[in-house]
C-alpha cells in the first residue's frame, strides 16, 4: 500500500532518537573529566557545562522532531476506537511538550544539584515529566491488554515503563560510581517510546474515508498466529 505524508512523518521519532543518542555519546568529548558511569546525562547540558555548545548542536533535531512526531501520532489516532490508547498518547505528547520547553528554560545551573531556583524548577519539571510518562504508559498498556489489536503498543509501553523503573530504583540502589549507567535507562525510555510510536504510525494503514488507522503490524501478527 502506498504510504501517505502522515506515515512518513512518523519517522521523525527515529530521527529524534538518533539525534539524542549521538549527543549522549559524543558530547562528553567536549567535557573534560566527564564520567558517564557516575554522571547524569543532564550534566552535559548544564548552564555552565563546557559541552553545552556541542550538546545544543547535536540535539538540534532532537526536541523538534520528538514533539512533531508525538503531534502527528495524535493526529493519526484521533479517531481510534480505543479511548485508553488515545488518552495515553495525548498525555505522552503533553509530556513531550513540557519536557522540550521546560528543560530548555530551566537547565541545571551546574553539574549535579546546586539548589538554585533554576535547579528547583528543573526538578519540578522532571517530576511532572515522570508522572505524565508513567500515567500515559500505564493507559497504553491497559489498552493493549483489552484489545489485541494494540498489543504492539502495549509491548513497547511495557519495555519503556520497565526501563523507567530500572532507572528510578537503580539510582537509589546502585553505588554512586554507577549512577550514570542506571540513569540512562530512564532518559532513553521516553525518547525510545516516542520512536516506537512514530514507527507504528509509519507502518499504519490510513483509511482516507474514515480517517482511521488500522495497525498493519498488529493485524499481521494476529493473522500469523491463526
């Protein structure tokens, strides 16, 4: 089936994921002494970080593509029959907007946590982002359990939520020297799930008459299992 513009826009999620991954890998090159095993990713974009300039360059596609991808996914599922799935994706998109704007407005003032107003706001934004992420993923998981047509959404959401929990619990359990390792599970969970939503949109079948999406991937898996 010939794909439409809406389908191709879903690939923006993959572009966003690649942009973020490249930034996480290469930005430390501009940060002398940075230790990814023990330091958070957010240290690379702190207001006084020597890597801030390189980070901004490498993530130039990250925020734009991530928000655009989530937005077009919302457009694609607006008439989807699963209310839980729609609400879950809408909440996830709101989280993406808050994350994109909030972290740009209030980056950490310095590596770690200095306790300034800017740092406090950064932590508040993080709390809101985490709560919205968990709520959206739980709704999408439930939608998949209630209807096998959305099973692939549910599987991706389970993986993302598991990564978030591993990151959150790991940061309290593992030694300080490995804080950065488990923290990366959390930060990659959201951008990875965004890419997954984009791929769902890319492989989706758009019914022009009803303006609804039918998941080719889910239908293929169901037919294969019969």
